[in-house]
C-alpha cells in the first residue's frame, strides 16, 4: 500500500514549497521571541512611583530682521483706472525699496484687493411725503489696494527706509516688527533653559527624598506667547536738522519664555 505522505515528499515542487513555508514560519517565531525578550521586565502598567517637576526658562536675544508693511490704494470710476494708478504708485515704492538693497526674496505682497465704492441715498425726512424708496446703494467707483511687506536684515537702515517710504505717499505703514529670522530659535533657547532648571530641581528633590531618578515617563511644555520687546534707548539727541527727518528706531531685544513639566520614575 502506497504511503500518501511519501508520494507528496517525493514530488520536488511540493517539497520545496513545504520547506519554504517552514522557513518563513521559523523566521516569524524568531522575530517574536526577540521582541518578547526585549520587552521582558517592562510593565504595561503606567508607573505609579513618580515625581513631577516644573521649570520656567527665559531667553533674551537681539533681533536680526525687521519687517515693515505698507499699502497703496487709489479710487477711480473704473477698475482699470484704479488699478493703473495703484500699480504706478506701488511700482515707484518697490523701486525705492529695491534701490536700498532689499533682496527679491525679502519683498512679498500680502494682499491685493478690488472693492466697489457705494453711495447710499438718504431716506426721506420724518413727516415728508416721499416717492417710493428702495434704499438700493449705487456704485460710484472702485478702490484698488495693494499691501506689501519687506524684510530688512540691516537694522541700522530701518529709519532711512521708513523716511523714504513716507515720502512716496503710501498709506498704512506698519512696523517695524523686530524679530528673529528663525522664528523658533528664541523659544528653543527658552525651552532648553526651562528643561535645565527642571532637571536641577529633580536631582535636588531626589536627594532630599532619598530616591533615585529613573526614566522620564511624561513631558509637557508651553511657550510664553509672543516675545516681549526690550527697547534700547539713548540713540537720539544732538542730531542735525537733516538727520531729524529720519526716525530713530532702536531694535532692542526680545525676551522669550517657556515652561516645562517633567515626570520621572523614582526607585
């Protein structure tokens, strides 16, 4: 009587398939064994013997850029005429900005708006006999406005820039906003200071409690919001009449704040 298993293993293709399957299964079991060994001794239950410390950090850094924005707007009977006037005025302002050495990458348009302008008919005075009144406003023209922002890297030239822009008849000049070109640098430095202070507090607390610090099981942080400017004074006085037309714009320093909370396992 023929053995069916013997016939299966005598078939070369089937034998190779079975060997391949067993090899894959062996590798899977080996991987599971390694994972289990790596996790040996680790509890899936959150640590209960812990201590939490807080740290508040601060970093004061001098700004390296100044951002200034300005708007150009004109009103005309048609959109085309309003655009033409605004474009001409904006181009003159941008030519001046670029002549001061501002790179193309540091000039950008924040907004470009076209808005109809309306007139609203006055209602009839109280007690007067008036014809039918619909109150529908009438378009009288169009206003076109463009807002541009420039980033200055030579902070000593900010006053000259403001003075020059002011002579071009632009509207709504805002700034300068003194800041760091890398917006995260100040907060990173403040966080590092906060972590360092929290670590010192944790070591001191562990010594006082007679315990040893283990691994960190929880961490949270919060920034202090917008940087607080610290202005430098004493830059004015004794200026000539010509220089007096240029505003004195001290850059000062910005202070960044951060707070952290660190939870350690204790033994």
